[in-house]
C-alpha cells in the first residue's frame, strides 16, 4: 500500500495543447504518457493501471466520450477527466452522471487541472489498496502469520521445518507480536496435532496455587480433597505444553518447573511417586531470556534446557510492508463476525496504517481493524484529530462545476450578463437563479471591480 502516484495518461489531438499540458504536469511532478489518438491510449490501459486519464472531448475518430466508455469497460474505477469547450459542458455533465470523474473547460488554469488530478489519484490509490486488501483476506487461508517480507517468509519456513521435529522451542517477541500464533502453528503442523495443546500463562499463575494447578494432587492432599486432581501439565500428556510468558516465573517456581523440562515428569502434591509424561514443550517470552540470565533474573539451567531452538517473532514496525495485508485479514474476520460488509479503506485509515508504529504489534492492529469494522469514530479520526472529509455527492460536484463555469465565463466576458447567458446557452431567469444559488456577485467581474 502506498501514497497515490502521479501517473497520467493524456489524450489530445491538438499538438500544441498536448505539449503544453504535458509540460505543465511534468513540472508539477506527474508522470505523463501523451497520445494524439484514443485507440493508441487504450493499449496502455489495464485493470491494474494506477493513474488517471485526461482526454479532450473533441477528437477525430474516437472522441473523448467514446474513450471514456471504453475505459469504463476496462475498469469503471479508473478516473477519467474530460477537457471541454464551452459548448461541451452539457455533454461533460452527462458524462459525470455516467461516472466520469471530473472535467475542465478551456481555457483552464493548470492549477485547476492538477488539483483535480491529485484528488483523482488519491481515489485511484484507495481503490487499488482496497482490492489488495480483499485479495489478501481471501488468500490468507485463515492464518494470521501473513506477510511477504523476507523475515516473515523465513519464519514460516522455519516453523514448517520445526513442526515435525520433536524438539522444544523457545519463542521470543514483543507483546502482541504473535508468539501464541507461532506456538499454535508448530502444534498444527506437527505429529501431535491431534493431541491437546495446553497453555499455561506463567505470569498470571499465583505462586500459592502453582504446584496444585500445574502438578495436580493425590487423594487426601491439597486441603483435604477427597479425590485426586489432574494438573494442567498432565493434561498435555502426549501433546504440547505451551508455557507462555515464562519470564514471569519467580526463581522458586523456575526451580520447580526445571524438573518437568529436564525429566519430563511431575510430582503431584501428596503423591508417593512421580508421573512420567510424554511432552513437547514450547515456551514464550517477551524479553530476551539470555539477557535475563546475565542479570540474574532467570535460571541459566532452565534457559538452556528450553533453548533447544529459538524463534524470534519480529515486531510490526520492522515489517511495515506487511501491515496492509494483516489489516485486510483482520478486517475481513471482524466484519464476518459482526455480520456486516467490510468497510472501504479511506485515506485516513491508510495514513494510520502506514504512519503508526504499532507498539502493540499484531494484537493492536487486530483491535484497530475491529474498531474500523464497527465504524467507531475513534478509528476514523486522523492522528492530528481531524476527521476525514466526506465524499462529495454527485449533486455537490455538479453544483461546484456549474459555479466554476459561471465564474470563468463572467471573468472572460468582463461581467457582461447578456454575453455570459449566450455563451452558457442559459435563459435569463435560470441564469440569475444560479447566481443566487451559488452566491455569485456579477458586479465583481465587471471592469474596475475587485
């Protein structure tokens, strides 16, 4: 996903005007491909075209309106701007109603054309971005471990290699980066996929109930319980034990867990003998455990037992190119869950996707997609607090063009109402009604008036 590019396809049979417009646009940073006839221009167009078309209406052979129809058949979302003479205004307005993006009337200031093209390119960029998001959502296959950046390609390849191996894995990554997703991917791809995967959040487990919760208890122990209880670790027998946020264990609890990792056995509270288990252990940490060992915050022996293979999940800020793909996936998921169509990408949303650092990583992005799907105002406000501009209705756009043409005509004829009515082919009453509607003061256009 990227900001709008300045690619313009210009079609005009008038060599002088085509050259002047080309030069004017290129000086303002647009990339221009100029053609003197419509059929040649059509060969340069496809559904993937990431720019806008500017065409004169009056041309021999295929005119601008016929070209517009052909462009619309290729992709109705390619913006087409028409260059008209005063006598072509009615045709241009009809083309607007049929889907043309804009028109400029000769003679026109270059600023008028470039401003319209900037809006057209913004719109085209959003259309293509929405298509890419939809394609990403459809191609995701239900896996949020998406992304085409090299680091994500390597991560997926490593997961595929390790999934079938019966080795313990340590996953490191920032909060919300997707460590749990990696653990589940290892489980789904391995030989134990049909067996349970039991998750233990080590940081959330109170020390007072640690042994009972994890190791279970024999009958008559644990405060007089009449029946034995099965701990969480034993429930993972022949499956996978996922120790999340393992850095949250106190040194005392780390020592108690070491035997499980080292010997694959547990000693239930009150039991006379240990129980041997068949486990694959996956641990996850949001801190660098090697650094924690050096600082004395984590046991070295437990770290080295867990660290058979280490997978590092990169933060989202280090793979910004993957943000749109992930957003498309999460937005489609949220919209399906809410039973509503996915909303269209806006410039405000796109700017946030590209400009935000996402300190909460994938989890923060998923929550943002949920807010967008819900249409919450907080998701639709720019970082500076500005709300996105509403899309103009056809009536608003037509009115704006009408007012512009009246002002241009009055300026050209020095504020002479009779001449303006003749040029615009408009009856007197209609002409003055339009002046009142658009707040146009005719005296301002007469000689000597400011």
